[in-house]
C-alpha cells in the first residue's frame, strides 16, 4: 500500500516478540490500517496475520468481543498510544484480556452479595500486576499478581507505603513526578522504568490513571505494569 511505514528487521523482530497483545496501526487513506502484530495476539486469537488484518479492516477497536474456536466469548480492551515516525502517524495498541471482568460484572448485576468481594475476585484473577494508591501516593491495595511479582505474602507488607519507602526505583524523583502528574488528572501510558524486584533490577513498562469519586474529584491513582526484562535483554 502506498505510503505504508515499514519497520526495519530488528524492530520487527522485537515488536513481534512483544510479550503482550500488541497491534500497530498506521493512518492510511483516512483510516487506521494494521501494519504489524505481535505473535502473542495472533496465537491468542488463533488467527494468521492476514486474518487479523481483515478483522481490523475498519480500523482500531477499543473493545474486542471475540468468539474463540471452542465457542467461548472473550473480551479484550485496548489502549492506544500515538507516535509519529518520519512521514507516518502510528498507533501502538496493547490489548488486555478483560473477559473475567465482564463475567464478574454480570454476576454483580445478578447477585445480592457485596460488590467489594466481586471486585476483589476480579482483580485477583487478572494476570496483570495491578495496584492503587491514595492522593499521598501511598498504596491502598494490590492484586494477587502484584504480590506474586514482588514475592509478598500479603498486601499488609505494602499498604500505607510509597515507592520511596520500598526503595524500588533507581530514579525515585522521576517516578514521584510521574505519579504527581497523574494525580493532577493526566495519564501515564507505557512508561518504561527500572524496578528492583526480588533483589534484581527489572525493566518494566507501567501505565497509571487517576481515580475519581462520584463527584469527579481525584481520590488517588490506579496502575498496572508488565515486566519486559527478557525482551529487553
């Protein structure tokens, strides 16, 4: 296709081996067209690249409702990050499997049980490491994947503490600045940092968003991260 952007051989190798569900679009003829996809999303959806391109023929979809070969319906939510490369406007989209969330929300609507227990179950069955903090940047909760990543036995080891208290970052001031910006209403998407995790420096990419109450006031932040150390190495 005329004007289509092409990654070099090394870029293509690393992007296709990205551990998450990655799809990259380029704005062509007034619409986002897929130009690259990670092996992870092809394997998850059991599609060839051409089949995936056909699926996205009308451009980027923020939410995918997809029926697997076994008949199971799964949901994938995508977050897009735009980037300009030479003549091209690219959109990097990472998808996360949110099937469990949709299933549990349906359970909530049909149940008289307290919602908090359902939300906790949702978070603990999600494979992504998720955390949330108050306006002072102190942890107020984490999910099971977060505990497993850092080797904690319970969230009591981290509740009420900041990243600086835990001594994770090689550049704590930069991390603090990013979170303060989030608490002012901005989002931090796919920010790459180094964290000390279980005694080893790990490369991670993290995304953080403000938490709002019913009045629209910011009460804290919520975030998630992905360990990409093996990919970087």
